[in-house]
């Protein structure tokens, strides 16, 4: 496999562009002061909001290999539509196995931010409950997709996370929504389904990448709007 095949944006261009425009809209609102109070409630200083959103979006291109699985047949250089979203299958050559990787923008960044918010707001009980709720719902709706791995409906994780945030902690609902949406989607969509990815013909199964990145990214946006 070429090294460039490991790193690729998980969504087809129109959908990636839509997320980029959404991120720029949120940043514009922050710059004119409309969302400054909102991000303060989430627990992220407004000076770092741009960096977090940009790192999440651009970081979706970077996959960090952690393991490999044997595969009988691998799909290559295609786009697959799932729940109305088109995901990219990278081009590979002579690669009869499945690479397990961790996505920088969809797994590493939201996990670190979630742990920071969890510790800062001391949301141990509500955080555990929120993550469990989102993880179970996402796991129930997760769908194995040939060439991609595991996919979930794009709006389900952020909506369930928002509801869990309001029910479990009104005071810290935005932060809890981000934690539950990010970690719950990663656990229920990716980690709990690792046993189902072998045999799907996916050259790369990216934890926090294709199939779950869009839901995790939107969970962060919705957490801000909740405030």
C-alpha cells in the first residue's frame, strides 16, 4: 500500500465541503461575538475554538495505523453511499488485508477534548451515563458497509447526545453533549463493531474516520448551539 493511501478525507468532496462551510459559519459567529458565551459554557476558550474545529476537519485526513487484519478481497478507489452520505474508499494496490487505523480529527482530537471537559467539569457520573446511552443507540443503528467498515446515521449521535446532555445535567448540557456525542459514537460505532469489520473488503477501517467522523464533528457543533 502506498503511504498516501493511508491518509485520505473520509467523505466525498460535496459532503466535506458542506462540513467545512458549516465550520466556517460557526467560526464567523464566534468572531462577531454571538457564540462567545456559548463556548465558554462548553468549556473551551474562544481563542482555541478555531484551532479545535480546523484541527478536527483537517485531521480527518490523517490515519494512524495500529493493526492489520487478513482480508479475502479488498475494494479500492470507489465511493459508497450510506444513509445519503458518500464515503471514499482509497485507492490501494496489492493489499490483501484490512488496516486498522485511528483517525486524528475524528478520534484523537475529540477524545482529548472530551477528557479535558470531563475532568474540568467533574462530569464523571453523568458523563459515563451519557456516553453509555449514545454508544448503545449508535451500536443498535450501526451498519456494516463493504469497502468502508461501519457506518451510522449522520444526525443520530448529535441528537441523542443533545437529549442526554439536557436530561442528565442542565447546567453542563453543552459539555456533556460533546462528551457523549464524541465518545459514545466512537465506542458504539467503531470500537464495539471491530469484530464485524473483517470480511467487509475495506482496505482501511479508520476509528473515528469514514462512517462516524461526520456524526462526531456535528456533535461538537451541536454542543455549541446547545449553550
